[in-house]
């Protein structure tokens, strides 16, 4: 059936190189019930009275690792968590300025002034609801996986259109960009062991027992060897953006907490992402060290206010798992989007066809035993999932 706003979607399983797809996708309309404090209305009347609901639209991608199980649970449950968390704060969202007390009661005369000085707006409540929803979904995944003795986790990238604003929440290394007529707006940033080095190192500094004496929290340009002991080498600690020199001790020869570079970077030598859902049972191989304390489930939420922009007919939101971005940069994707839409203005299925075009571009073509891009570079070896969401004819609340 048609997706919300006539969005396009396409996927390919590991570029046809394996049997199972660890990516999952979801999209739906979210109806948030306006609740009057202490008043329970008749449910049948509420269904008929649409003014008692705020409507949002939701799209999400989940990239599983260690199996598809966590991604499947997240795709079935995260939108429910978002609806629930929005309903918990809907009384504040519908106010021009969120009240200090959700009941509307003013305990302290300066409460409205406090909210104003903190620059708290309705959009901040939506951001908080998304953050809380990711956390609750993570807890549910942990319970489900433990009950069924499953393992694994997933990244999560969710877009919510609500009350004239687009909220993009990301926990992991999937990516969303707005491709507008004359520029690109990044709507997410990847969370990897490298990008979150300082947060991870600081946690190890605060709770050194989490490393169980097996790892060092310090970052060095490479894995140190015995001959480095006594030498002064480049290093970074959790509080450092720059580099310093440290006299190497035997303890520094332990495996680094964050090791490797780029796509090869690993958290505790185990995981390539630093935020995501699940992985509650994941331990470093041959140890009792749990990875989960270092893996945050809280997303970074970026907000795009449509009222501040003149949206054109071919402006779209592109959401994709890292299988696409491993081989195509933002500018390359934007070029494909603009060229394709300009050449296919009359095709009613053009957003679906564009999603397929992007997937096929990243998948490449088989040449002998290898899959190659048009420029003769290696194609993506990961599962690829893409949403193309048109913004011009969006449904208003």
C-alpha cells in the first residue's frame, strides 16, 4: 500500500551476497491523544472526534548486528513508545509555552519566568519524548531478548513529522540528509567508537572496573608493543581534544578501549558502533566484560522547522543505513536525487524508483567474483535500505 506522503522505499539484502537481511524498516501515522487531566472521555466519542488527536508521521530504519532479532523488535515497537511518550507530555506540547507543572497549577509565581529563561519550547518536549522512547524501547528489547535467549542489537534512525517540524533521532551509524533545491542539510551524525571516544574514555575513567584490567582507556596512534615501554609516545585521554606525550608503562600495552580507524574502529575490540538498541547480553570474547555500559541507547535529535523554509517540489529527505553511505557521500547522493527527479517529473512512482536507483548505485554490478561501482571501486558489502520522503506535499496535522 502507499507509504505516508507517497514516500519511496527500497532495500537489498547484503547486495545479494547473503541470505538474510539484518536491516528493518517501519513507517506509519502516529495519532497522539489529547488528554484532559483527571477526565476520562468516552472512547467511542474520542474516535469520532478527530480534534482530540494530534497526528504525526513516522519513518524509521534499524540496522541489526549479531542477527536481525533486535531490529525486528525495534521496528515493531519504537513507534508505540514514541506515541506513548508524546501522550505523556501532550498537555505541554499544545501550549504556546510549556507550563512548569503539567496540571497547569502554579506553585511558584516565578515558574513561567523560569521556563522562559530556560528557553523551553514545545519542540523541546518532543525531543525529550523521542529520547525517552528510545530508552524504553531499549529496555523492552533487553527483556524480550533475555526471555527468548536471543542476542544482538541494532542501530536506530527515526524521523517524526509533528506539528510542522521534522525531528530526526539517530542512535548509530545510519544517516539522514535533506536534499533541497540549492543545498544539503545533514539531519544526523554517525555515532562510532571514534566519534564518541571522549565519552567512552570518560566512562572508563569514572568506572575503571568496567575494563576488568583487560583494556587501557588511553588512545594511542597504534597498538603499543613491548619495545615502546619507557618511550614517550603520542596519546589522548578523555579530557583531551589535542594530543600529548606519555611515558609508556606496561599497563599501556593492554588492548585499547577504542581501537582501529574508520570502518575498522571497534569498541572493546567488539562493536563498530557506540550507540544503538539491544546488545544487553554482549560480552567481549573470552571475558566477562560487558559492552552495554559503553553503548548508549540515547539518540541525538535534530529539528527542521518547515515554517522557516520555502520547500520546493523536489525537496526530499533521504534516510539510509550505512550500506549506502559506505560508498556514496552526501554530495553524490544529492546529485543522483536531483538528476533523477528532474528527468522523471511525470512518473507517479518516481520516489520509489529513486530509492531503487540509490540502492542499485551502492550495490554496484557483479564483475567476476566481485561487486563493483561504476568508477571501478568496490561496491557496498552491507545490507542497504533507503527511504526517499518527499516534503512538498506533506500532510498537515
